[in-house]
């Protein structure tokens, strides 16, 4: 994909195409701030997720863009911006697979294992163990 080209894709299809890694260098963790604007953004995000998943008010929810570098040789997306949104989606997909008792499906496990961190060893290990050790 050319440098300036954008593609609209959902998380599940993104994992089908690429391994997603969070590189060592990341900007400040924005959702962890405690100011009025951040609290409002966080509350709106949670409401949007809830309304999409629980209330089914829409069939899709756009979480803005993510930005990264694609290594075509390794089919890897090195994420530069969007870490929090992608991590949230990873956890939601894992949770839904667990709740629907689909977590033992090897295709689902293999796809979820394609998400990892290079910036925090404990986060990488957490994601890996979360998927590997999930039981119905």
C-alpha cells in the first residue's frame, strides 16, 4: 500500500492480513490522563462501544484511524498510533470469543495470537497467555 493510501478495515480482517505489533516507541498514553476533555472522550468511547455491542444501535463503529508501517515481507503492521484502540478491540474480540464459547476454535486463537507488544514484555506475555490459556 502506498505511503499515503488509507484502507478502511475492521480489526478481525486486519488480523487476517497482518501480524500487529506495538513497537518499543509509543507516544503518551492518552486515555490515562485525568482531565475534563480526556474523561469526556473516554466516556464517549465506552458509550459508543456499549451501544454498538449491547444495544446493537449500529452494525459498525469507526474508531478513527490507526497509523503504522507495513512490512510486506513479514505481513506485519508496526503500529505507531492507535495502540489503545487496537488493544481495546483485541480484548473485546477475546472476551466475545470466550463468552460465546468459541475461544477453543484454533482459527480464532491463531488470529488473536497475531497481536503483540514489542514495547512491554509483560504486556506481550499477557496477550499470549490470555489466548493460549483460555478455556470455555
